[in-house]
């Protein structure tokens, strides 16, 4: 990870910023009295930018006019090690001789520096901001570490220094590793063929199947491996919730319960396969389940089962496809596959698509890449100005994957019409290959 150092004289608010960037967890562990506070380090996440942050707080007792020796050594070492340093001043206190001395030294080095004027909430820091401009380190970022104001400006200032490593690929978390077991749930109405499918996939009679609705064991998760086209064994963790249906006696209850089953499974799953019975087509219940799965932010794959006995195959397929695209307005083009759980036809393709869908669902795009696309996107189709008010989008970052989630910053972006949000989401899908997994976009307006 790129390294960001926070430097400045005592009491300007370095630790508050550090805690804000790293989160409470580490602060609690390290903030005990007696613990050496020469340097604290932690992993930071600022609106999706990830970096390692070093806090050089300490020596608060040495409030002297000149930089005390140890603090100087500390600061110098931090600045040398860091990709960029955040030099913090207290805008309420104004520039002190010590600030000026640190600034002088910083100018003499070639290291990148971002000047931050802290304690700027309200208008309190205005005078200090002007004084800080005279330090010769560029315009300061008005900030409030205490209140979290100025975060977007800080993001903007750090971006060119910090994005480099993101391009090289952030280390994925364990969960996101492509080798982690694919958490798969198979849902669908009773008799769609879920148990038959599971048996076929596992290649053994692990579950009881029969023509009667609801004959299966209790919900259970099963680890197994699927040999892909290259002959690699891919780990899969499958959940079967079908067993829960056993308790229901009446047909309507079964219908209700299958939505609940589906939702239980969805909690656990990365990818949800919704199994349809080709001899019955798409029913309202199926659309309801599909919609809920997407709302929960899970990746969805739909399989038309019993294809071996389907009649009028092509018109059936097109009918289902059309009804899906119409019924699932939020995501178009959810993968629709034809399978036969009984004969095994189409199951390799199903598993392949399930893995690919998880890849898309877990994909992370670097902030640099994103914003290069973003600039083009808003140039090609500039945002509207509702009521004559100009909306100025500035930055976009991916703050989460699984499902891919983005935050858009800029002036009045909260006023962006849904149609324009959809334009951006579809653009993201195309550019970064998100396919038909749910993509989320949050809008954060800055003043
Ligand atoms: P579940 O309730 O969704 O678990 O459904 P089951 O797996 O118990 O299957 C219900 C019925 O459909 C059983 O009689 C299966 O033999 C039958 N079935 C399942 N898959 C297929 C298939 O691909 N083709 C055909 N022809 N029948 C199937």
C-alpha cells in the first residue's frame, strides 16, 4: 500500500485525523497511556482510496519554538518514507514559528506535501487559511478532523499520490480471493428440480428426490469441487434450504415458504441460481424471488430446468427472457441458461457462468481507471441542470465490492435524475464488465 504520513506540531489534530482515517479499532488498541506514541501506523480507507497511514504524534510536552530534536528526526524519517505527507496546521491558532520552521524544512525537501488547515468547522479558521497560504506549500485544504469536513478535498489531493498502487491491484481480502469457495444457493419453487440438480452436481444421491413436493432433508451446506473446463478443481459451498419446506402442508403455504427459503439462502450466498421449471414457465413467484435476490445485492443466474422435456423450446426461451427483462427493471440481461438436472445437460455451463458472475460481483476497479472513464462519460453526456441549477460531478470511487458499490461526489449530485444515474450505472457495467450483477451508486453532494 502507498504510505501517507501525518506531520505537524503537537495538538493540531493529527491523532484525530489518524483515528478518522483508520477507524476506531486500532485507535483503541494503541491509544493506551504508556504505549510508545512515536509513530502509529494503520490501514486507512478514504472514500475508497486505500493506503497506509503513519501518525507522528508525540512529544506533546515539547511545545517549543524550535523543532525538538527527536520530533524533527521522527518527522523527517516519516516524510522520507511516505509517498505523500499531510502537513497539518491549526487554522484557529494561526501559523506559529514552529509551523513556519516545519514548512521551511519541507520546502527544502522534494517530497510531496499536502497542506491541511485543521479545525476549520464553521468559519473559525478563515484567518488561519490565509496565513497558511504564505507557507509556500500551495493552498491549504480547509478541514475539520473532528467533524469530518473537507474529506472530498483531501481525497482529491491524495488521489494522484495514492492511486498508483491501486492500479497494481489492491490485495484482495480472503473472501474475495478467486480460490475461496463459491457460495452458491439454488432456489426456486417446489418441484422446479432443486434436489435433482444438487444430486446431479454432487454426483451422488446425497438428497432424497421424488415426484412429491417437499421431500428433502433439512437445510444444509455442502462443500464440494467442480472440475472446470481447464480441469481445475474449483471449490463450491452449496446451501440447500429445500428441507425447510417439509414443515408446510398446504400448497399456498409452500408458495410462501419458498420465498422465505430463498431469502434464507440469499443471506449466505454470493451467487444465487434461480431454478425455473420449463414445463411451467415463468411465474409471478419466480419474479418475486429474482427481484428480492437482486435487491439484496446478490449475483443472480437463472436456469430453465427440465429442458429435456420442454416443448416449443425457442419460443419458450424467448418468452421467459422477455418477461425477465421486463419484470426485473433494475438489472437487464440476467444470465438465462437451459439445463436438465435429470440428464446433466447444461450443468457445466451453469457452473462456469456462476463462477464468472461471482468474479464480476467481486471485481474492484481502481480509482484512477474509474475516473478516466468517468470524465469521458460526463463529457459525452453532460448532466442536466434541473431548474437551472448546475450539477457538477467531480469524482467517483468504488467503496465496496460484492456487490460493486460506488460513491459519486460533486456539487449538487444528489439532484441527478434517476435516468442519469442509470446512464452512469450502465456505463460502469459496460466499461468494467459487471454484466448483470447489481451495481450500486450513492450520491454525495459537496457544497
Ligand atoms: P425440488 O422440489 O425443487 O427439489 O424438485 P425435485 O428435485 O424434487 O424434482 C421434482 C420433480 O421434477 C422430480 O420428479 C424430478 O425427477 C423432476 N425433475 C427434476 N429435474 C428434471 C429434469 O431436468 N428433467 C425432467 N424431465 N424432470 C426433472
